[in-house]
């Protein structure tokens, strides 16, 4: 069983940067895919970025070129480096993990708030 905890959110001005961290428990973390999602007030939760166990990454079009997802299996951690932040990036950011071969993300964190001021 994997549990994930997010950190690194905060308040930043437009154009600034933040790095989110997702720390996972469990000895088999390296075999899990991890994704970042976000939910803004009044909106549906949306996909932001993901990295699978082969370290293949994918991104939502809205963040391509600005956000970078990476993983450090030695630290059981996945990072989301967010640059050139915009007010529309304001949301609660969630980390989620899924085991290899799983169709859905079954392990979710509590979320971390990111607020970008204009």
C-alpha cells in the first residue's frame, strides 16, 4: 500500500516559480506511476503531469514548456517544478499514484494550495 503526501505550495507572483514535492511511503514506489492533478474553485479536477515507472513523462497542453515532472526513487519522491506561473495556475494541487498496470490512480494525497497573484 502506498500513501502520498504533497508539500511545497504557497503564494507566488505571476512569473514566479514553485516546486511541489510528493513523498510516498512503501518499498515498491519505483514501480508506481505518479501524476499531478489540480482543482481550481468551481472547476473540475484536471490532469497536469505524470511520470510512469519508466520515467516517461506527459503533460497537459496548458503547462507544457513551463512545468517539469521528475522522480527520485531513492527518496520516494516526485517533484513538479512550476515556472512562469500564471494566475490561472491557482488551484489545489494533488499527487496521485497508481501501480504498474492499474487503470486508475488509487492513492491520493490531501493536496497543497498554489496561489498565483497577478
